[in-house]
């Protein structure tokens, strides 16, 4: 099993070594009902390369994102200050880090670290001093993506054959399998529910999982099966990106309705996006 996990990690690292060129944009928005009004969009990535996985922090005054800004074959976590428009590296390591996320305590951030032996585990960094770090769970490796469900639990994408989705209790190390073939998109909806999406041959199906009853209920179907980027907004519900547009799933009509189009700002293919908790900003990753 250890050999298999090493091979899977090696494959994932090889993919990371061939990271696509992506640009990071920040747009001012206004949400009114089921409509997003876009005021402007500005490219905030400062170099040509990989700029991805945005995450709002500090009451939405800053963004954490993954970048190969040092051009040393590694990726690190950078922060972008929305007010003064300055970027700085915050994970000070000799390894590569991905998927920065703020912890439930809102004082620290976590990452998927690609360690020197190619193990991929979740590490926690001091938000003020990126060099201070600790491994979240020594026993849990082959992590691709993850999200926090609470102070003691995470939902994570595991590099298995096929890839799978798990819930991990970081206090007890109890690891519960949920499904195979998930997309990289899953997120907490409220205190009792999270959503995830299963990739199928001709479509993707989104599910809502009730943490009290331990039951999953089909919620929405997306016939654009190549799409991997979904998110959840407190008032807008389930969202997805497709080409230069953001779509919202309507529970009334059971169809995906266009929410915003960023083609006028030069975005051609949105591969990730994140809306700030205050509803004032949207961060978008686009292939040039």
C-alpha cells in the first residue's frame, strides 16, 4: 500500500511540475438578489506563471494564494493586500505548498505541503509568521485538496485509485470514506451540511451531505462533465464557472442560470473563483 501511495504522490508531483500558466484577478462586485453586478476587474498576479487557489482572510482585507513567484521550481503561499495592493510570500519553506485555507480559529492557515519525500500532508502555519509550522496529522498523507468542517474535522480528497473523498477527525484520526471520483470542489454549506460533486462519464452530480444523519442527497446535475470548479455561496447557493462566466443553479427551475460574465475584462477560461464573505469581492483564476 505504501508503494502505491508513493507512486500516486509521484504522479501528482509530476503534474505539479507542469503547472499551467494562470492569472489571478480581483473584481469589485455587488450582490443584489440573485444577480452579481461587476464593477471592475484587475489582474493582481505580478508575474507570468502559476497563480492560483485564492482564499480571503483578515475580514476580507487580504488574499492568500499559491504561486511559483520565486521561480525556483517550488510553489509557495503568498498574500495580497487589497488596500495597498502589495504581494508578499508568507510560507517560508524549502518545500511546495498548495491550497491555503484559514483555520476555524481565524488565527492560522493550513496548506497541502509536498514534502521532500513526496508525501502530501496538511500543515498548519502561524498566520503572522509563516515559518512556524506543524503537521496536522502525521498518519494522513496523499492529500490532494481539503476544506475545514470544524475545529476538529476536515473533508479531503485522497489520491487513491480511484481518487476518493474522506472525512478526517484530527483528534481521533478516524478516517471515513465517503465516495469515489469526487471533483476537487467541496465545501461546508452550514453547521450541519456540506456539498460535494461526483464526476461521472456524461455529467457531474452535486450532493448535499447531512452530518447529523450521515446521509447524502442529490442536489444538482451539471451536464458539462469536464467542469471541476464549483462553490457555495450563503445566499446564491451552488455556483460554477464555465468559460468566462459564473453560473448559479436555480432550485426553482433546476437549470444553471448565468450570474456574471467577465469576458469584457479579458478573462477567457475561469478555472477557480472565490467570493469574499462580505460579498464585496470575487477572486478569479483564468488561463491566459
